C-alpha cells in the first residue's frame, strides 16, 4: 500500500511516501517525517536516491507582469491561493511578481531553524527529486491557471522526468486537458464527492475522500483498471481499515503513524490479516473518532 502525506509542508509542499504492504518485491520502504518542514523533506529526498519517496506538489501559476505573465510567469509550488497561512502575506499568488514572492519568509512559522525559507519553483523541486523520487503533481484550479498543464508538461520534459512524474487535479477539465496534451502520462482525479460513476472517468487513478472508498468502490475501480488513493486518514484504525479494503494509497498528515501501521500489518499472517479484514467488515473493531477532512 502506498502511504501518502498531505498538507504538512511549508508553502504547501506535500510530501508523499510510498511503502509496500502486500508482499510486493523490490523498492525501499521509506517514510518521510516532515511535521510541516519543507527543508527536511527536501534533505530527506536528496539523501535517499532510488528510494521509494514520492512528493506531491500543489501548483499554481503566478505572473511576473500584468500584461506578459504568459511569457515571464514562474510555476511555483504552493498549496493555498495566497501565503497568509505560512507567511502572513495575503497577496494572491497570481497577483504577485516572483521577486515579491521571494520577499516572503514561509519557514519561520515552523520554527526559527527554518526562517528565511522561500516558496520553491517547480524546477527547483524537480531538480532535487530527479533520479531519486517519483513526483505526484497536483494542478490547482484557482481560476488563474491558463496554460498551467502545458507549462508543467514543458518543464517536466525539459528536465527529462516524464517517467518520474504523475499528475492529478480536483478539476476534471484539467485532468482531461492533461490527458489530451500527454495521452501516455499518468493523470489522476482528486475528488471529495462521488458524482456519477468515477470509475468511468478518463483519469488513470482516483484520489478520493475516505468516505467514498468502500470495499465495493475499490473493487469496481480496480476492475476498471484504476488505482485508488484515499484522503485524509490520520488515525491507526482508519489507516488499517482502508488498507484492508485494498486501497493503493493512504493520504495522511502523520507518516510516522502510517509507517507503524504498515509495520504492524506486515507482521500479520495471511489468516490474521483475513480475520482483521472480517472484523472491519462486521464492525467489530474498536471505535475511534473519524479522520479529519481536508480537501486540500
């Protein structure tokens, strides 16, 4: 099972981690403990070339000039539409010049040791990940994303990382546009609601809210050739429940806890795992508070 981490790094950089649960061969099982610290994420990634670390990047397009942003705008890695949460700056990303963004300290909110950190560009992050990490790029849709998919594709190809990148978006039109632009690339649909039959979408994988991911939904998605990732799962019970349902990935704010669950489940025999799955199915597991919901 791939364990994904969401919404914990400065400037919206989301660290995702990949681990293998069901006896799959190959790869190192690495969990990145970030606790909201982008620098640690990047250092960790740089330190484990070839490791199974996956980074998910929330992207938005910001412009350098009012009239010529198509030519001079930068693609930056940022979660929110502004930097208020991480840097106290309410300016919208698309209204700021690159130089203006570089004036904002987005690290001090994590602690004094991270002061002076700046919003990274997509190229800066990809350069760190290249050759050592797969990258999941989320395309944001704040209404100022003209040519976003085209420019992301251009950057990925310029860096020769076509085989190291997958993309996803909450905006289905962006998913369709990306698939039309690069049919051979892996593009997923991120969604909080089951509107219609998601398994018939053109997306290659589905990243769904935990409330959607029933065992039946997971089976139907797999039958349609689509992997299923669930978000946001922050407690051991629900992590294990989702794994028992056969999901391919769990998006969480607590990767260390996810690592513990994976380790514990890996020690189970086939019979014990079957019994655990049956207990979940019959509702016999101990009750815990439901996971927090964060639509990203």
